[in-house]
């Protein structure tokens, strides 16, 4: 059974699952910020995935990137797999604007996270789930999503 890092579980909200990855929203309303987490235990780097999983990760990342860029009218989309603080493989997808708090610098550690209000969380989850509904194999609805 897939085990999610406790840090990722604490700091993010499940949106749903693609065939390979969990899609989670980071609980920081300052940036539309999502992470893809391949549901494979013990993987810290992309090259550690088998070839078919690497291809699937790239397909899911590109789909998410295009969807977020268009849905949020991004000036730039930052995609990164750092893993310095949380070694479990996860790809950040962060919508950036030339007007955001940190532009043009990175946003890690610059400002404390600001949690979503219930209303704003519901809006962003509904927006992303509706746009990706044909591609998510399971929506984050409280059901057991671990393969």
C-alpha cells in the first residue's frame, strides 16, 4: 500500500488521483500550488521510476501544467522536483504572476503559508476537479485512494 509523507499529508489537500500520481493542493492561498506524487513507495528521484512510470509522470505533469497555466492565466508556471526537505518524490506545479509576492524570485521560505479559507478552498478544488474530471481516476472525496 502506498504511504504518503506525513509532511505532504499535513501541508496539502487531496484533489484526486491520476493513474500514477496523487494530485494535491498545497495549503497556501498565496499561490495556486499543486504537487504530483507518484504512488510508489521508496522513490526519491524520477530516474528511480520504471520507464513506463516515468512516461506516465511526464504525461500527467504536462496535462496538469497546461490545465493550470490556462485555468489561472499564469504568467509563468514553475515545475520542480526538489526533495531537499521531503525526500519522497513529488513535483511542484506553481502558478506564478509578475505581480505575486515573490516575483521574480522563488517563493520557498519567503513568507509563511496562508491557509485557504473554506470558501476559497472549495472554489479552487471545484475549478481544478471540473477541469481534470476526465483524467482523474479518483476524486479526493474521502474514499480509499491508495492502490
